[in-house]
């Protein structure tokens, strides 16, 4: 009888140990801020502009945003201004949209941030995008 109680007690303890985690692991998060280019350049085969990226409280880095050149886009892009931002979490792509005050085609430039995949947008304006991205494990 004693042997059965010990075996039963051991089985209950083992079953409880396998379903209760020893430590709960959670992902850390970090905010990445993207600023869209304020000026675009028509480089005859594509459009480009210099924006920025800041990871956490670190230094701000300059990044080149690029986009395709729609037909009938003027050489002078000074009539364009920021109108929207988008984020593709699966691929880490930040896209900036521009409208012309003269009725020219809408332009898009984008930057792929490898470290900004699977994030969540926490702030979005016509010129700026802040994303909270997961990294590492916090135990």
C-alpha cells in the first residue's frame, strides 16, 4: 500500500511539473523610428530620397528610400510633399507616399529594415512612422 501511494504521489508531481513552466519567457520590444525623406530626387530610372532611422535611443542613421518612376513624372519633384506612411510587418518595409500640388502622379519610396520585421505601428503621421519590434527573450 505504501508503495502505491509513493508511486501515485510521484506521478501527480511529475504531471504537474510538465504542465507548469519553470519560467515564463517573453519577448523584449524596442521602438524604431523612421522619418521619410523631405526631398525626392528624380534619377531618371528611379526616385530616391534620404530619410532616417533611429533604433531605440541610439543614434539617428541616414537611410536611402527608393521607388519606381511612374510614367509622366516630372524631372523637378519640388511640388511633392509627404502625404502618408505605410508599414509591411512581414517584410519590414516602410513606405512613404507623396502627393504633388500640381496634379502629377502619386509617388512612393520605400526602405526595407531587416531589424523591423513583425512590428506593431505605435505612431504614424504623413512624415514619420514609429514601430515597436520584438527582439530577444526576457526571462
